[in-house]
């Protein structure tokens, strides 16, 4: 039983060059029964050395003193693709959102986000979902609004695939999608793989961004 309980705990690593931020997040996370901080680091170099194979989720500051946070994210994902990364920053520029997605991050939150939003975000990405704050979603619409071509591969998806893509864009996990659509988790996973293939992506966050852009353009037309 103890082993099962240990396996259920989500291991979290924190990367921020400000000690007060690291300690605040550590205190917040360690008060959750299903979360445990396994390391906090002030530099990108330390994060790259210690996070792969030791953490399930990394909460990573975009701006670090030694290495760009997006490059740290890429390196962590290259060493251990199972680590889910949430980019955390005080800045909400549109370009940073796109950079986070390109780097392989599963989520992007502003430091002004409430504590419960951060906690639920960690749980969401640990289960395979994607996470974007309302502010970031608005930025995504602005950034990608004009990028859509004359035709869109989303229109080639069947009804079930379109429904599932919409739920992926909401940050739902495969299990949550299955429960909502009365499908097995395995079936949902198969659908998601097909959707990514049709859209030409390898990550859920990329497909979610594409769907957000597509919906924004439809509402404007």
C-alpha cells in the first residue's frame, strides 16, 4: 500500500532564480497530499542536470541567469520526454507563448496566477493535459489569428475527432475526455494520435494552439 501511495505522488521540480519564489511555490506544493517537491534550482544548468528522470513536472521560469528557460525546457524534454513542463513568468508577451509551445512545454502560466490555479495546472499536465491561463489563451488568439491559410486541415477531421480536439484544447486529459464522451481512455488516445497525424503535429499543445487559432478566425469571419 505504501508503494502504491508513493507511486501516486506527483514529483515536482521548481526552477527560478528568485529564492522567495522557489520557497513560496515549495510551501504551496508541499501542502498538497498528492504533490511533492523533489528539488528546487536557481539555474538552468542545475535544472538540466537534476530534473530528467527525477521529476514528473517541472515548473520553470522563462528568464534564468545562465540559460534561456525555453532552451532548458528543450534540453529536459530531449533527455526525458516524460517530464511535463510548465513555463512560469511575469511577462505575458505573445511571442513567449509560441516559444513555450515550440520548446515542448505543456503549460504556460503567469506568476500572478492564483495558487490553486498553479496546483491544478500541475495535476493537469501530470495527467497528460495541456494548460494555458485565460490571459495566455487571449494572447494566443492575438498571435495566431492571421496565421491560418486558405484551407485548414481541421476541416478534414470527422465529428468525433473534432469533438476530441476541442476538449484537448480545453486542457482535458484522455481520461477526462473518455468520461465525457463515454469512450475508453485507450480509444481516446488512438483518436488523439490520429488527430495529431492529420494536423501534422507531435504534441497536444501544438494541436490545441491550432484549434484556438482556427476558432478565433471563424468567430471573426
